[in-house]
C-alpha cells in the first residue's frame, strides 16, 4: 500500500440509489391500474423525496461517521425482491 496520511483516510463516499419514485410516467401507470397490489415494490408505496432527503441528512451527520463506501438502495425492497427470483 502506498504511504497515506490521516487526511487521506478521512474521506467518506456513500451513494444512494433511488428506486420507484412517483413521477409523471409512474403516475400514468398507477392511475391506469388503480391497484396498489399490482406494484412491484414490496412496501406497496412510491418513494418520496423525504426518503432520499432523510438518508442524505443521515449520511451528512456525525451519526454516520462509521458508514463508508456503501451503496444504499432507496427502493422499498424492490431490488431485493427481484434478485431473489
């Protein structure tokens, strides 16, 4: 390993991966079906901007100081459900 300073190791990189969020295209599909049970998202609701904002707030806070280099999915469990099929 190359020589590193403490400042080099004091970096945090986190990425949030947005899932199914209510927008124009999803609104059209939802209004056509009007069936919450037909959603592929296990939580049976659309993501909201507050879901992303709450994660961003947490990651920017001191409480997340031990979280490093992670991909955090904000998709209501949709990815987990799809990968288990």
